[in-house]
């Protein structure tokens, strides 16, 4: 929901911690007195803003007619999410998550923006204190739904419905027969919501507006995932035309520091085409000067241009198994902004001066022009590190090898410093899906990370920290990357689990506050005991998610006070925003009259970038799960050695060596199993299934539309009481799809 400038000002005024309810005319005078731009604010404009904000529950009136913060009246606004089973739900607000009991949903459905009121402590529905009821649907979130068309006959009537793919969308959608057209049972379709139900149990009315393919096909589900997550693969015509024009501009060193003769080069994967960062190094008597040279994307993507508008809407490039959906057209992302070998490129260069211990002493940022000396490839440089002059790739890098060796020395210093201060190194295994010439998955393998990948990661972390500190000390707006401290209750539950595995969790007893170094020491002990992968995965679920913010806060996981994203403006909009702010600072465009404009830019960018990142992560995960499901469908009946990676009330998930997961439903184990949430275990007498346990399974069934793989347990190693060949009562665990997906909602990959 967008606001006018005066509405935004009123919201911030009323929401401030020191605000006390005021009569409308008093608030109007306060705003006139404290905001020079509103010194002659029209009373009618003010009242229209107040009326709209009240309608959307962004302010409230007390019984005495004073304007108050809705929070003070027990009213909150947020996004509604349905449960996958049962008719309860949750609403996520800026003040936390609220539970919506059955019959208190007010007709809200998944993704609606709603207003809620906390349930009074005297109510029988009151429990933990976070219960609420929906009092108004402010804005419907669903306009269209992706699902499977189901057509059947009931007597003489022909019944047509769409079953949403997403089980959180608890809508029964009726389709008028006359609107079917050529569509038939089993088609994957896009359905427009024409009318919402009048109650929690009524039918919605829909209209089929798009055909995606068959419900059991890879192509149909692929298109469905893109649509459901709002991933647009084509750029608008005006954006493409603008990209073509700016990409043909002549590159000039005028007004820039000329670094074309310096030893600067990129290091990336073999297939990478959007090379947005290059590095350089100088060793000094007291330490190092690390240069991180980033493509000057903001030079080409100007404020309020078509390119800028569409880049902000996309927010990030999205990386799928078989393609990249870029944030910027290829003329920029793969062309004029990519720091390709041997060509002149405009850059924004950050120079971090570090002492011999790796501490950043100062950061300097300059407009530059560079020319990369070589396109470094991770796998090749890893081979050079291992085999030195005997590497088959050594001759390619001979002219930069001295600089690369200096970089390795600095990397090892930074790595040691990071470990010493307790920055967490959480294990996060990633899969690489191998496709044949038809685009069909034929293999799934683990991605390997060597020293060159870790070197670039450390250098980018260093640059991001240096730039954030630079902007903060200059009192200049910034889009920070923040990571809040974890919830104590979740960490206590994690500690109980780790302790039961025999891991030393005593570091958490040292002080009341939780620190990254405490958790790092626990991970170190887990590694010694061979338990790090499973302990790391549970810890990951216990931490908060990183996000973007215009307000400076520490990054817990990195144990860093100041941090932002600066190093990837080709593929992340928050980085582009940081570049734009830095360029304005370097050009002298930030002053008392423009500072508010850049503060607003940082705020809007932070909000949109966080939302777009979540959307992109969901799409990337869903596409990967789709390809894995297709891969496993070709292997139904095959047997695998697995490790239990998640235990739930409805069964346990097991992971193969190549990171394909499947569910062993609890009903297939025989009756009597009890779920122990604290110990992540299902148990019945001597039989038990717990995290980290090795099991042997057979691939039993795959549902491509739901991206769900079902395993059949053959043997539980080390547990003689387990049945050798459990019998599945049905192929698909009914009603568990959303819970199936929910266990995967962790930080997949480390988006720091």
C-alpha cells in the first residue's frame, strides 16, 4: 500500500515512541510547527489523509476523539496466512505474529492485508497472549490463483472447480461451465478470483484466464511457480529500449580515477556472465589495502528512469536451475555493466585499509575506470591453490599470481579474525541439478566450495562492512542489512536438543545475552563430535531472518555492528540504492535540502527489497524442489541410504546423499508413535526415529504438482524393533502438503 507524503509523515508522527494522543487540530498545528514544508498545510488535505489512514487502521481515535496509534488501542495490521489443516491462521505484523483461532478469521484468506484486535484475557480463546481476531479486510491479496482444474459429474450437473496448488489458499473455487472453453480435467490453469466467499466456508467464483500445461508436467508446474511468485521473465518494451540506448554510451575516464593499468581481476563461476565485482590488493608495511571494484550500475540506471522503475519492482535477479531472470536487461547485466576481461568499465571502487590483524582502519570510495586483467574461475583457481605451478591452469594466471597469493594471505587473516570474533559458519549444503539436452534432470550433485569461493566471500563481507561504516560515520542514509538477535525461547529449545546429542552447550550459561561467539563454540564442539550438519540445521531454524532496513542495527550472525549490501548492484536493488546514495555524496548532491529525499529512498528500497528477496527465495526453492521431484519420479522403486533431516508430527523427512528429500509418513510406521518436539524424535517403546539417524528407504511415490516425494522405510539402522517393510496405507499423506513445505522454510543458502 502506497502513501502520500503527508500520510507517511502522520504515520511516523503517531507511531513514534514519545507520542501521546492529541486532538486532530492540535496534531495539525504540531505538524505545521515542526515540519517547515507543512507550515501552511491545508486543513482539508490533513483531514483527507487522516480519514484514509483511519480507514486502513493506521491510526485510531480514542473515546475522547484524540488521534492515537492503533497499537495503543490493541489494533494491528498485517498479512493473513491460513493454516494447511484446520480453519485457524496467523497474521504477521511489525509487532510480531498473532494467532487467529477458528471462526475468528472474518473471511480473510491467504495474503490478505487485515486489521486485527487482540483477544481480551477474559476470553476462553485467550492462551499465550498473542491471540487476535480479524476485524477488517483492508485489501485482498489474491487476484489470481494457480491450480489444477477438476471436472466431474454429479447427477446431471457438471461440476468444475480449481484446486489451488498452495494449500495455504483455503479457497473452494467454483468455475462456471460456460467459461471452461477448451480446458479439461487435469489442466494446470491460472484462475482469476471474480468473487470471494461471504463466509469462511463458502465458495469463491473464478474465471480461467490462462493455461500453463498439464498438472503432472514439468513445464506446466514451472510456469505455475513463476506466476504464483510474481516472477516476470520479460522486460517491458520501454525498459529494453532505454537499456539499448544507455549501453551504447561511450565509456570515458573524465572525472574518474584511472585504474586501467592496475592489476584488477574478477573471480566467479565458469558460467557467470554478470560480473559485477573485481578485486585488487596492495601489501604495505602495516597491512593491506584491499580494493573491491563494483560495476557503476547507477551511472546507467538513472533515478526515475524506466530501467530504475522496473529494477525496483523486480528487486533482485532470480537464479533457477536452468536460467537466470535478471534484474536488469542483458545489455546491462551481461554487457556494459559486466566487468569483462580486457575491456574498459566504469566502477565504484571501495578501498579498505587494514592492519595485519585484518581490522579495517579506514574506507575510501572513488569513481573509477578499470580494465579487468583476467576472468578468474573458481574451479581453476582452486586447482592453482592446490597444485601451484603444476596446475594445468597456472599459465593462465601467471601474470596475476603474485597478487593472488597476497589475496590468499589476506583472506586467511580475515578468516581467522572472523572465527576469533565468533561470526557463525553455518553449514548449508546446496545441490546442483544436471540437465540433459532436453532440459530433463538426470543427476543431482552437491555443490563444492573451495578456497577461492571463500576468499571472494570474505572480501565482499569486508567491503560491505567498510562501506556501511563509512556511510554511518558520515551520517548519510543507507540501506543496511540487519540480522536481529534470536528469540531466547527458541535458543533454549535448540540448546536442549544439542545437549541431548552430547554437544557442550555450556557457553550459553556464561551470560544472559546470546552472542554469536557462544553459538560458534557450540558448533565447534558439534563438529568435533561429528554432529555439526544436524546441529547447524536446527540452529539455522532457531535464528531470525536477515532483512533490509534504513535504520542501522547490528548483524547478529556476522557479529558486525555496521553492514550493508554494496557489492552486487547488477542483481540486487538495495546495492544499487547504496551506490546511488554514495554517488550523490561524492558529487556533493546530499545536503540539508536533499537529505530527506535520500532517507525516503533508503526506506522504500529497504521495504521493497526485503519483500522481493522473500519472493525470489520462494521461487528459487520451489523450482529446485520441482526438478528434484521430477528426478525422483524417474527413480520410483529405487532404494537409498538416507539421513533423517527433519522430524514432524506427521512423519520424518530423510535426505539422500545428493540432497533429495522425501517424507516417510507417520501412518506408514504403524500406530503408537509419539512426536517429541524438544528432542526432534518420533518414538514408540524401543523404536525411535530422530534427527541424524541413518535409514534405508525406497522411493514410493512422487506428486509433481505438489513437489512432494514420499519414501517407504525399509530399515532403520541400529533399531531392531523397526519394521523391515512398513506398509503405506495410501500413496500421498493427506493434508500434510503445507506442513511438508513448511519444514524447508529455513535460510536455504546463506544470504548474508
